[in-house]
């Protein structure tokens, strides 16, 4: 194996690891967002945890508008007004927290 081959293999392994971390961080962010939205619409305890799982699942559904569409619709149905800009800012904030949690192994 040449040095170039070893280097290429190293980059491929790093890519796989980075993608795995990104996947975990996305899922963690969606869970945190679900818990935040649950609090906004008055859910607590098991109901909030269950709702957060549905937000995570929304990211994997082939139909619909994904996480942002789900939480926007759910907030609207509950009569809570949050702009798309505010939701995106909250998602960015929670992504930073999720990344730090995933890196820390939490």
C-alpha cells in the first residue's frame, strides 16, 4: 500500500466518522427541538418525550415538510406563534448544543 493509498483510506475513514457524528447531532438537535416545542405547547413528562420522538421521526419520513414543517404545524395548531426565522434560530442554537453533547458522549 502506497502512502497515497493510506492517506486516501484515512480520509475515507474520517468522512465516515464525521457523517456518523453529523447524523447523531441532527437526531439530538431534533429531540431537543421537540422537547422545546412540547414545552411551548404545554406538554410535560412522558407526553413531551413522546412528542420529541415524533419530531425526530419526522426527519426520516419521505413525505411532508420534515422537522421544520412538523413543528410549525404543531405550534400553529396549538395557537403558539413562532416565525420560521425564530424556529431556524432555535434550531441553530440547539444544533450547537447537540454537537457539544455528541462530542462529549452525552
